[in-house]
C-alpha cells in the first residue's frame, strides 16, 4: 500500500531536481550573456578610440604631406564610400558567417590592415603614394562598416527585451565618453608622437579589441532559403513594407539631413562668420554636444522603466525640443548661448535615439535585425553625403544661418511625423 506514496515522492524529487537544473542553466546563461554584452561594449569602445585617433592622425598627415585641403577631404569621402558599400553587403556576408564570427574577423582584419599601414608609414617612400594610403583607409573603413550594424544586431542576442533600453543607454553612454575624450586626446597625441607612432598605438588598441571580441559566444543563424540577392531584396522589401521600420528610416533620413548643420565644415563657417569667434570654438561646440549626449544617455539609463513605457513620447519630444534648440541658435547667435543650445541638443537627441533604437530591437526578429541596421546605414550615409553638398551650397548662396534654420524645421518635421504615427511606437 506504500508504493504509490513512494512513487510520488520519487517523482516529486525528480521534478525538483529538474527545476534546480533548469534554474542553474538559466543563471549560467544569464552570466554568459552579461559577460558577452560587456565584452561587446568595451570592445566597441576600444575600437572607437582607435578609429578616432587613427582618423585624426591620417587627416593631419595627409594635409602635412600635401598642404592640400582637397587631399585631406578625400579621406572622409573614402571612409564614407567604403562604409556604405560594407553596409550594403553585410546582410550577404551574414548568410555565410555568424554575426559573432563576422565581428571577430572584421576586427582581426582591421588590425592586419592597420599594421600594414603602420609599417608603410614607418618606412614612408619618397614621393608619397597617396593611392596606397587611400586604399588601406578604404579597406579599414569597409571592415568598420561591417562591424557597426553587427554590433547593434548582437545586443538583443545577449539582453532580454525588457532590459534593452538600459543596455542601449549603457552602450550609448560608453560611446559618448569615448567621443568626448578621444578627439581631444588624438589631437594632443600628435604633439608628442609622429603619425606612424600613433598608428602603432592604434594597432595595440585594435589587438585589445580583437581579444575582447574573441570571448563573444556563438550566435546561431537560420539558413537562408533563397539566393543571396533574393535575400538582400527581401531585406529591402521588409524595411519598406513594415510600417514601424519604414517610418523610423524616414525619420532618421530627415534627421540625418538636418544633422549636416553640425558637420565640421558648416560649424566652422558658423563660428567664424556668425559668432565671430576663433576656430577653436568649433571644438568647444563639439565638446558641449558630446557632454549633453552623455548626460542624455545617463538620464535614460537612470529611468529605463519610464522611457520603456514612454518610447513614443521620448521620440517625439526629443525631436521637437532638438528642433527648437536649433532654431534658437539662429535667433540668438551668441557664443555662450550657442554652447548651451548644443548641450541641450545632445541631451534631446539621446532621449530620442535610445528609445528609438530599443523599439526597433524589440519589434524586429533577430534574423531581420542586421538587414534593418545595414540598409538604414546605407540610406543614412548616402543622404547625409548628398545633403552635405546641398547644405554647403545653401550656406554659400544664402548664408550659413539658413542651414540651421532648415535643420530646425526638419527636426520639427520629424517630431510631427512621429506624433502622426505615434501608435506604431506603443
């Protein structure tokens, strides 16, 4: 008569053991995912430091070798073109290689090409062959263009959806800290080190980044059901047909056009012509923006639950207030007040951009997320480059104030589109 009671005890014991094993597995996975996310964040931060220092060094070097502003201006053009091509092709690469391996190999290859560049600069031939320099820069930028959307697509693999806004805030905060310090550090290091020595320092940073990325766990991908080009076309169709993604890409594109007002060439004209300040005020304006962006990231990180529930309001409000602050730059063009405005713009943009990035990660399936980031990158870089030329011409013909007026109006337009489609951000 005692057998049923004994059997039930055995079954309960087995079920309890199973529950304990499952809890232990969940805890172990959570720890691994946390470690992977931190490796991703710190690895990307180190890579960004290296990219900034290397960019400062190369642009300065090209100008000193040639004494030509055009030759220096070719560097960002080459970088933008290579990154656009990479963003276009990255979804194709993801059909053959997992995201974590793509990130690891892109960083390893960047390190190899940077080592070749450092060696070339150490034994610089006479005359200088800028073609070789531009080619190596293009290769590094291409690999960087592959890594950028992959990094963003990997975040939801390691973080639960309800924790994404906090994770994106941490990721953004780290990158803003890097942006604040690395440009100033890069320019300062040129005083103590030669260009080749700076690039060798970068090789060391890239090696550190490569090691950090080696700790990323395997991201399993679903096999493609169609040919590469059919899958690529499917990605573009998805971006256009999915209402949320289409609206976000449209808003980002308009915002990208508006942000050309803060490109170096436009800001320098504004500083000298409107503010009548020396060129170093361009650096103050950049620093003011990045400090604001850092504070904006911290604000979102401190209140993740609030911003997770209010993503639509944050997106609309951030765009609208950013537009108003930009218009105030035109209406009250006093140097100190402009610094305050750019500081506030940095805050508003992060309050908008972090919830916007989070909602894309939450509402898009993992296998489509890379295509979304890659395609939006292609559109953004293409329109930004074209808009730069148009805004430059507008500044020449009608004055640089008109550029900032257009920028403010476009940001308010973004807010109006967000308000009209606010149901998509719920």
